[in-house]
């Protein structure tokens, strides 16, 4: 059976930790609430900026300011403080050779995401790139995946979502899409197991094997 693949970006295709965490620290300093140097910010990789800044205790008016400050640094510097996970290009190449259509499915604004995929040579593997809007629309994975399914006019039964965080798994499940959780990103083992993906894999080689097994 033919199957289309929705791919998360941060923590799935690339490791964006440096750019995201430094830009968050920059924003919090600019707003007058600097973060402790040893504070773990790995949890901010995956959810929307609005959610992350909200969980840091900012109120709505300050959250919008923090997002603006974050983008001041991220759009110039943080965007490319990033690296593709080892084995990802080879895995995507195999899937492409097997005529699997792949779509980017990121909560990051698509205007930023497209710069990242182009910079790291990933665009050539992607049929279309879905992301959020700068005003926050479609940052929720449930909304984003629902939008993509409607835009593409494809059945959820013919799609599988690949991601490293619970947001990817939950968003897909709420749209009746099967899921693959990847353990090399920023979702903890407990987080992923609790979200109950249909498949949980440890490396990009398993990604190709799992997806190809679903097409037979």
C-alpha cells in the first residue's frame, strides 16, 4: 500500500539545540528575566514558543514581546546553529528511491523551516513543506496535521507521522494518523512511551525499514 510520510524537523531531522536555547536566553534577557546558566532548556525544543515562554511564567503581553526578541536573534544567527542527524540524509535518499512522498511537518514557521532545509540540503527530499505562520497559527501539531491532510486531500490511513516529541504523536493520533516515535531527539523515553506511538525506533536505519515494511 502506498504511504506518505510526515516528518517533524527539530529533534527528528536536525538537532537545533544551540540555536533555539541561545535565542530563548537572549529573549528572556531582553525582557528583563534572564535565565540561570545551568537551566536545562531541552524541553523547549518541540512545543510552540508561546507555550514555552508561558511555562517560564511570562504573561500574554510579555510572551508576544519574548517571541519578537527570540526572532531577532534566531532569524539572523540561531537558524543555522543546527546540524542534521547522522544517517538522516541516507535514510531519506532510500525512501525517495522507493517512491515514498515525504512532507515536512514542523511547528516552526515555514518561512524559517524552508531556509533550514535548503541550507542543509534536505529540500530535495521533500514534496511539500508545512509549518506554522508567524502569528502562531498552526503551531499546534493537531491543527497543522489537519491542515496538511485537507490541503493534500489524502486519507489519514495512508499517512504516517515521524517525530521525537509527544506533540507529534498526539497531533497525529487526533487526526487518525499512524505514528513513529524516534528516540534520538528531545522527547524522553517516558514521554514517548506514554504517548504510545505505533512504532518506536532508535536510529534512522530503522526508520527506512519501518516505513518500507508498511508499503508491502
